[in-house]
């Protein structure tokens, strides 16, 4: 009886410990910052495309993405491999998305605080 309780406890501990992220995958904290910057690039690109829809702008989006990757010192392939890993692991993907939402909330609060007049 005691052995079976110990075995059940051991299995629960292993199951609750969660899956460790492989070393070749970008950590969640870094990945969320990169993805947040890529989302801002997408927003910028959509705004300039609305004004001027020439074909040369398709390359501009790629150039902007590469600029973000260079600023974080990451290769495009490593980012997309890491993104594929997170989308294949829903628990970690949720943490990633929640982390991006936290970044958004902090930036929005900071912006509001800066734009409000001081008393």
C-alpha cells in the first residue's frame, strides 16, 4: 500500500512538473519580446501599405522582420523553429501569449501615465 501511494505521488510530481523547454528553443521571456516587436512591425507595415500598395513593400516587411531578429541576435530559422515548438505545446504557448499580453498591458499603462497631465 505504501509503495503504491509513493508511486502515485511520484507520477503526479512528474506530471505536474511540466515539460522542460529544449535548449535550442528560445526561452519564453525572450520569445514574447521578439513576438511583441514583430507584432508592432506588422502594425507599422499595415499602416504604410494602406497608403502605398506597391510591390516593393512586400520586401520591406521581410527587411523589418530581419531587423528585429538582428536586434535580438537570433536567426530567422531559430525563431520559426521555436514558434513551431510553442504552437505544438499548448501549455507553454498559453504562457507565451500571456507574457505578450503582460508586455502590452505594461506598455499601455506606461503610455497612459506619460500622456496624462500632472496635477
